C-alpha cells in the first residue's frame, strides 16, 4: 500500500500483453499509460522508471533506434543480407550435408 492508503496500479497484465505482440503500438501505449499512472501515485516507482528511461535513451543514442534499411538496385547482386543484432551467427551457402549413415560409410555395429 502506498502513502495515503492508495494501492499501486499494476502493469503486469499490460506488459504480458505487449510481450505477446511486441510490435503492437496500441499495446505499447496501454502499457505506457499504466506505467505513467503508477508513477503518478508512487514516487519511488516514478524515480525508478525515470532512471530506466534515461538508461534506455543512452542505449538508443549509442546503438541507434534499431531500424535497418537497405536500397539495392542495378541488377543481380547475388546473396544480400540486411540484419542488425544477430545472435547465433549466419550461414550463407548450400545446406550442410548430413553425415553418412553407417551403411554408407561401411561402418556397421556388431
């Protein structure tokens, strides 16, 4: 319970909804409204939210907003990849051949 007998305004449901559809701007606005409402009645939460917002702004400033775009023209380019923040690597080329079966390799179990 907050000062003045107020209950904190939860935003967990709004966050869960946005996590289901991260690109849904309507869900993001609903979460933002829930966070702002809670910050309006909870000074500690407001301070923590402001600190998080400042950190997020620094990250976006250092790395960019996350958009990737490319303009390709002039005929055949072959393989073209446009990506940002790839985790796990990329493989370009034909699929790797599966290892031969024991029958194909001449190795049979006893």
